[in-house]
C-alpha cells in the first residue's frame, strides 16, 4: 500500500509496511572494536544500500555492511516508541535514532530465523556442515560469504546438532554480512 502525503512542499510517496529490515554499517578499528555505526531502515533494498554505501564513503575508512536476519514488526515498535517518548519526552529531538533502536529490540522480531556464523573456509570442515542439511536436519534459506567464513540463514532447528562444531556460532537474531567497503579517498562537496 502506498501513501501520498499532500503537504505543501512534501510530495513524498511512502510504501506502508507491516514489517521492515535494517541495514547496519560498522566501521571497524582493528578486529573487534567497533568505532562507528550507521543504522538504516530498508524501504527500497537496492536504493537504501547505495545510500548507505555513499554515507560510508563520505565518512571514509573500512566499513562492513550487514542486514538484519529477522524482519521487525512496525506496530510493536510503534507502541514501544510511543511509551518511551511519554516516559522520556526529551528524546523527541532524536526520534529517528530512537525508532531504529526500538525496531532492533527482541520483542519486535516478526520471524524466528537462525544465523550460523561459520568462522572457517576449510573445505573439510564445511563438508561436515553440508551433510547436516543434505540429510534434512537444517533448512538453509540463504548463504553469504564473509571475510572470515560464511553466514547461513536457516529455519529454526535443534541447536544440539552443532554442539561439536567449535567454529560455528548459532545466533537466534542478529545481522548477516552484505559487503565490505574500504574508502581511502575524499569526496569533494561544494556548499
């Protein structure tokens, strides 16, 4: 469903959705300490990714862009945000940031997908994992290569199946890797 706002200068078309995903860009310092973070609600997946890439390039440095594993329920988030604004009216000036924070809360998930964070690219270890879904124990929806291994997005399963795999972390929510951006250049802006 689309909503057209006919305010004097605002001719923006908005698609109304029950649930959304978010992009998260992290600027890394070393290997474990996050330096900066940019979160963006996804309205148009391709366009929003290009906008986020541009923001990362303006700020410069090395960035990793991720996407939420599970969709977020807009109605639940709206109720939480309204209560938060009643309790903390001083946060009204940062409502856009608070909206993204609320969307990321656990109770706003609309799906229950798991993510396998696999920290290896060794073929023999990957073959052991592949056997689990070939045999039908795990249903994989999506896979993506990461700088250190892979992210597998899958249907819920008995996590005890992976108890002997020390190179796999099972996450019930989180972000999966999309791309890495390294920008050393400068962007000229004219004001």
